[in-house]
């Protein structure tokens, strides 16, 4: 270990250069929650979500916190086909020493840029060596620097149980990326990461959390083990699994490993490889969005994967959200009387979320609810109106017919978390925005040039027409 750290410490790169490389290399990991924010400061106020390597996450009490999202190193001994940092790619490499990364985190924290750290890494030398360096970084932060902010660390598949456990005693959250939904997919695209090596640390963290919860009951001051729980990430669209397979895997992860979140990351083609699919339409963002919607239905709405999809209908409808799609296939359950339906059934009505359902249950104790009341409560009536009655009456005379409701629901504009103009969403960084904006500028400049060209052409044509007209008139005058 010393040899490798020495080697990297002796590099001539500045911390800023390393940060540029390693924050950029971390941006494809979405398992730290909302990393897709792209609002830029407009110069009239204060704040900018685009700072290099800083992403946002949500703490257990719902606060939005900024994290320094960075890799310890983008050096890697593995060759996962979908990964930019794979061994066979010729990309600039860098590594922080644990001391250097601690210093950087503390400096950022003191300047109020961040409230925590999201730390991941490529595999440097061996899984144990990498895990040891991650552990050392977190240990130094917690002990030498007495850092009490939020820390999310990756557990490295194949690393020793002891190291993972010790890291868990210092971190707030840990995650092990499942990478691909099935073992076959992993074998094809990440042959160095057998599924067993991923599930073992996941199980270890789960057991650690359960034991710790029991310990805390007995000894109030017992050290906490991964108090914010564990999460994972799956890449969507790199292998041919259906949505049904993906949702079934996610459901099993929630049930059997007690995960807090499963993140779905639309496959982005960063490498040319015959094993990777060509995605001419860009990353499957709409599919990713549908999977997130379905994931919420599993976690908060009491749905099961088998209710949303099946072997016969293995993929989500891209035009409708999974809840509307489910409701349309179960019209026999509707319309539901809002003043009598139980909480579980209310949750299944399109346009009614968890908060609205709770408010309905509370409010109807005092008086029977009308459509006006539902609107005030926060029910999205333009979706719900086909599926509910208030005091036995529908909002408008409506046919309970699948085609009719589908047509009307398609007219309700859905708010998507990404633009529909073909631009994919991404985590911005201080370091590559210059190129991005240069590209964008070049693009708009070329477009302007094209438009100018077209305008000039049109101008010439118009001039020609006018001239022809003049000549024709002149000719006619001469003939006359
Ligand atoms: S182990 Fe991680 S960093 Fe290394 S190639 Fe695979 S995905 Fe990339």
C-alpha cells in the first residue's frame, strides 16, 4: 500500500488538477441522490448548483445537503465495458492520498461549500488496498480532523469484511453498486465483479445495521453503524433485461437486504465496445424515469412488482406513468368513493399521493369531502377525476372506458425531470463547463451561420424574383 500511495504522492499534479479529473470521473455514479441538478447562477443572486464535483443529497430529516462527490482514484485494475475509468481506456489518471483528500474536504467544509463527502473509487491495486485507503480517509476525517459532517462511502466488492465493517462504523451511509440487474449481465460487461462479491458486502452491511440497532436499544451510547442505511445503483439499458426483471430485482433488494434506495442510471455510452448497445436516441432517460416512478410505488404506495408488470407485459408504457397504466388495466376497481375508501385504496388512485391520501383520511373525519376540497388538499384532479366520486357523483359525466380515459390522460402534460429537446441531463462541473459552453456556443454559432446562409439565400431568391419582375415589366413596356 505504501508503495502505491508514495507513487501517487510523488506526482506533480496540483490538487486542483486532481480534483478536476476525479470529480469529473465520479459524475456517472448517481447513488447519492439528486445529482442531475443543472441550475446555473444567473448573476443576479447568490448560489450555483454547478460547482465542480458538488452534488446534492437529502438527509434523513429531509434537508438538502451539498456533498463533495469525488473518487479517491480513477485508476482501476478492472475492465468493466461500460466504464470510463476502465483499465483499457486512455484517460488522464489521478489519485488523492487520504491525507490530501481530508485536507480538501476540510477546506471546502470550512468555506461552507459542502456539508459532506461522497467518496467512491476505482480499484487501485486490489479491493483490499482500495478499501483500506477509503477507510483511512474516513478515519482521518473523523479522528484527526474531528469531522462530524455527512459521509457516504462505497464498499468495494471483494474487500475484506473487517475493512468494510470498520468503515461502516465511521460512515453515515454506504453503498455497493449492483451495476447490472442480473448475474449474466455482470458476467458479460463486468467479468471481474462476480455477483457474489457485490452481495456479500451488502449482506454484511445489512447485518451490521440490524445488530447495531439491537445494541443501541441496550447501550444508548453504542457506536452507530451506517446510520443512514445503504443504497445501490443499477445501470439501465446496457443489457437486455426487461423492466419487469429490473423491478423484481429492486423489490428483492428492498425485502432481503433492507436497502434504503435503489438508484437507476440510464446507460450512457462512453466507450466503443461490441458488447455495448448502440443507443442512437441517447441514454434511455424516460425509461429511467418510469423505473423511478415504479420504485416509489413499491416503497410508499404498497404496490408489488408483479402487479405493475408481468412476463406477458414486461415493460412500462412510455406514454403513461406506471400508476395510471395500472389503474387503466384495473378499471373494475373504479370509480372509488373518496369519502369511504380505505387509505390503501386511496393510494392507488392516479393523482393522489401519500400526503394527499393522509390529508383526505384526516379531513373526512370532520365532513364529507367535495371536489373543491380535494383540490385544496393537493389532489391532481385532472388525473384523478376519471377514477373517483365524491358523495356518489363524478366530477364530470365521464365514460369509464380505457380508450377514452387513455386519450384524455395523454393530453395531461407530464412534468419530466429532464428536457425533451434531446439534451441529456448531467451533473455539471467547474472543469468541463468551458468545453460544454464552447461547444454550445459553437453549435449556436453554426446554427446562426446556417440561418444566416438560409436568410442570404432567401434574400437572393427574393431579389432575383424582384429583378425578374422588373425585367419582365421593362420587357413588356418595350413591347408596348
Ligand atoms: S471496477 Fe468500477 S471503476 Fe473499475 S472499471 Fe469497473 S466500474 Fe469502472
